[in-house]
C-alpha cells in the first residue's frame, strides 16, 4: 500500500512530539519493514527542514532529512500538481498540493492529524491511529 505522509506526522516523528510520536514511530517502522510504501511531497521535505532547523538545529535537521530520504520516496511537486491544486476545490492550497502529489504517485491514503482538511480529497485521509488499525486488520 502506498501512503503519503503529511508534514505534521513527519514532524511528530522527528521532533518526538508526544503523544503523537508513538503512532508516527510505528508507521515509519512499517515503512522500514516494507509493509507499506511511504512517500512525502517534495514541499514537505523543505518545510520539515525549515521547522526542524529552528527547533533542533541545522546539523540535526540535516541528519533527519537524510534519514527520511533513506526510507521514504518523494512525490514530485511539478507544474501539473500545482495547477491541479489551483484548479481543485481545496480550501487550503498547501493541502491541495499534498492531495495532488498523492494522486500522482497513486497513493491509497494520506496520513495526517488534520483529517478535516482533507474531507473532500480524492485520496482518503486517515489519522496515524486509524491507519495503524487498518494495517492490523489486514
């Protein structure tokens, strides 16, 4: 199963934001074990670096990005993704870009803590806890 992680879930992992980091760790462990195929959008990587650098410093932020890139694939954010996000009926452009990037890589789910932002998404959104339950049921 291909999933695309929203920025909030990746930050939960990198910054160890309790109590959310526990589910993030479990999901990323499933990516490392090849139980799911994990993606992030290209814009998520730059946002994570920017925010992590402010919180944990440049060296640790860079190391975190290296680690992410070693286990996750990156969904491109190209002209098509941006145009579809602009043309779509998304309240938030950034969320629209994420949905369209997920669509481009044929993701079956977006993993986010902001489910309400993705109610009209063509790619279903699940919280980390919901996704873990679904994976256990399979």
